[in-house]
C-alpha cells in the first residue's frame, strides 16, 4: 500500500519534539509542505521509505502508515466490544476517518458522528492516503461535522452516545480545551448509562504527567473502579507504551470483552482480536505501580 518515492521531490529531515530532551528525526520526502491551515493548525504530510506516509499537525505525528492499524483498530474496536449494544458513536477529532473506517464494520451501528475542527485533515488524507479512511467516506451512517468539538458537545443532548472516542491531537493549540474539566464533564453528560469513553493520554514512559492528569480527570467524574488504562506499543508515539484512558459511565471497567469478538465480520484487521482486547487492558506491574497505587 505504501507509495514509491517520487523522483526529484523535496526531501527533509523532520524532527518531532514532543518529549523533553528527546526528538525523533525522520529523513523523508515532503508530500504536503508544512503550512498553516485556515483552521489554525500547521499541517504537513511526509513519506518515509520504511514508515510510509506520516501526517503531522503542529509538529506532532498523528499517524504513520506503517503502524496506524494498532492505534485505529484499538481506538474503535476496544470500546465497541466493551459496551453491551452500541448504536451511536461520537468521534472527537479523527478527521482522517481512520477510526470511522473501523467503526463502519459493525452492521448494528446506526450513527457515527465525526467532529473535527479542521477539514483539511480529511482532504489531505483522502487525496494522498485514501485507504486510511477505508469505506467511511461513503457510508451513510458517518456524519462529518467540521466544527470545534467544544461547541458541538456542549449542544448535544444528554445520553446521546453509547461510545465517545476522543481521537484528538495532544494538548496544544486548538485541542487544549479538550483536556479540561469542562469538556470532560460534557463528554460524561452526552454518554448513555453504561456508555464508554476512550481518550488519548500519552506515553507511559515519556509523558507520565499527561497520563496521570488524564486519568485523574476521568476518575473525578466516572469514579475509580470505572476507569482503566489501555497500553499499546506504537511507533507513532516515541517511547512505547502509549496510554489510552477508558472510562465507563455508571459501570465497572473490565479487561474482558462483553461478547465474543466476531473477527471474521471485522476483517480486514491487522492487530485487534480477542486476545489483544484483554492484553492491552490488563495492568502490567509497571502501570499498576505508576498509575494505580
Ligand atoms: N492519533 C492522533 C494523535 O493522537 O496524535 C490523533 C489523530 S486525529 C488526526 C486528531 C484530530 O483532532 C485532528 O484532525 C485535529 O484537527 C482534531 N482536533 C484538534 N482540536 C480539535 C477540536 N477542538 N475540535 C475538534 N477536533 C479537533
């Protein structure tokens, strides 16, 4: 699926500096040069010979073609198999439609609302790396809203969604309010009872503070026993493992799926299955000691 290098194109060394005194350097081809979109983010698309296309917003990697399935499959299938009968899902961010691509594999799902502030993320993805979005762009259940999620969620009805997936950028620029107490309260409000939220938290090694903060935010509202931390290895986030906070509204967090996972129906899958569901949700001794004791 990865494109071959185009001759005579511009090359550069892109450096991601998300972590303290550590940076990741990628020698790559520039597909879309870094520029400010009309929606206030700096966007770039690169092509790396090993990692494939790499989408960057505000200097931070959003996904790499090589390992995007680890992240997108877990963000979509984990909550879908942790909730009894999910019918309506809200994706905050996720404009590339990578998470929506996985969600539309469930015939029982009635509605997937994708709320991303920046339509250029979708446009660039669909133009250069369309397989990231799969069938999502033409699936009638997927509704795309090019607006700030802060306003969208504030206006949504209480108990509207069975699953809320916060597939957002890190806590910078336009995403900053999504990491605050007010927004977290609104997410809690729009969830059904027994509904579940997942949200990016950060590298458990390199962003310990961010992971702790995101867990604390969820614990205050959902309660201790309702909150868990999924940890998955990714190349995209330097310093694996990467943490995703999962929280159930008025229910207990469990590492076991609520029903047997129909892996045949969900094909093509590259990472997710029944074992993966439990493995990422079980606490390692490290996670237990750092974040739960
Ligand atoms: N996996 C990625 C990561 O954590 O690095 C996230 C990918 S997804 C591309 C992140 C999306 O969040 C971007 O498309 C960005 O436009 C969107 N976003 C940031 N702030 C937002 C806001 N306030 N409302 C809606 N979408 C937002």
